[in-house]
């Protein structure tokens, strides 16, 4: 009798552990989404924007352009370049998603720190359009300028948005957050403004996103000739200033698939240090990069076949 009670207890414990694990990996968010991308910066944003736009369960209500003006290798018009490329992508997909210009540079250092852009005001508008108790999902794939500026202009949206972002690094063993990666340093004012806010944040750090690698030969073979958009995605890789790489992380896409396919990830709740907001963040701590990699081609082909 005692043995069966013990076995029953163990079974229950196992069940609870599994349930707890499932609960831990679940990323809850409203499918009403503003996507904010520094599309012209690298290669990965294009793949991520396409994946988000063709995700059938999502409703992308606006596609914002972000700058990377702080970088040493920026173009003179980084935000505008992203904006134009966003329009090219929606054009290829024949989608009427509104494209909004974001900040042309990082937030100001003092006074009215906000960059007053169409993208920032779009986030505010869409946040207030949400039903009572619902939060707009904001996915940021670059500098956080547009999101932080929206919050600076209208602090009431802290209760109306949830932020999902690729950025920072995190050492899960030593519990140390790093903020010297590209997306952090493009706007440290914006990063600290959001860390010190109550906006819920879910973050995929660059060291985790790195686990999804695309192979150039396979990417070209699967995409080239499928559609002008497939050609564009391959040409972007070839023509980028470091286009000679045979494999590369498609960073931003990892966040999109972490959200759409949470069974491929694990998450960890992190309490940031006092100098980084002293707040809770959901960190994506592991991904199944191979599943994500293959999913992109399968879903792109399925979308074109429709
Ligand atoms: Ca990006």
C-alpha cells in the first residue's frame, strides 16, 4: 500500500513537473502585432519580417522602420532604408500592412528624450485600440528607439503593450546580462528607459539566437527561382557587405519562431540587477535552431503554393 502511494506520488510529481515545464515555455501574447525592424541593417530582418507577415495566426497591424544610426558602418539614411525595404517586402507579398517611418537616430539625452516619429505614434494608437485588459504585442528586431519613444510620449501605454525583443546577451549559469551587443548599443537610452518601466519584456539574447544557423548553399537552393521574393532573400545575403559567409545566424527569425512555435524553446525567468531595472524579464534560454531553420523554407513554400 505504502509502495503504491509512493508510486502515485511520484507519478503526480512527474505530471506536475511536465505541466510546470510546459507552462514555463509558454509565451502568452495577443496576436495583434506591431513589428518594428531595422530591416536594411543586415540580412536576418528580411527573413523575420517575411515569416511574421505570412504567419497565419498573427495580425500584423503595422510594420515600423528602425534606424541603426549609432553604428560605425551605418548608412546616412538607415531608418529610411529600412522603411523602403519594408515596403518592398509588403509589395512582394501583396499585403496592405501600413509601413511607418521610425526615428532617424537614437533618443535624445535629456529633456524631451523621445523621437517623435510616425512609428512611435502608431504604437501609441494601436495600444489604445486594444480591448480592455488586452496588450498590443510589439516585436522589436533592432534598436528600441521607437518603442521607448512611444512610452516616453504616453506613459499610459505601459499597461497596454508587451515587448518581445532580440537583444542583450545572457549567461544563464552566472546570471549575468550583457548589453554591448548591436541592438543594445544602438540606443542605450531606450534600453534603460524600457528596463526601468513596467512594460512586460520577453527577450531572446544574441547568444541563444546564434544557435539557429542558415547554410548559404541550402538557402540558395531552396529559395532561388521560387519567387522574386525568394530571389531577393538570397540576393540580400550575396550582396551584403559581408556576403561571403557560407553560414550565418538569422538572428531575428529566431524570435519570430520562438513566439509562433513555443514548443521549440525553453524560457527562464530572470531578475535583472539593480543597475538594469531590478525587474523580471522572460528570457528565451534555449531554441531548437534546426527545426526553425527548416520551418522557414517549408512555410515560405507553403505560402507561395496557396
Ligand atoms: Ca534586426
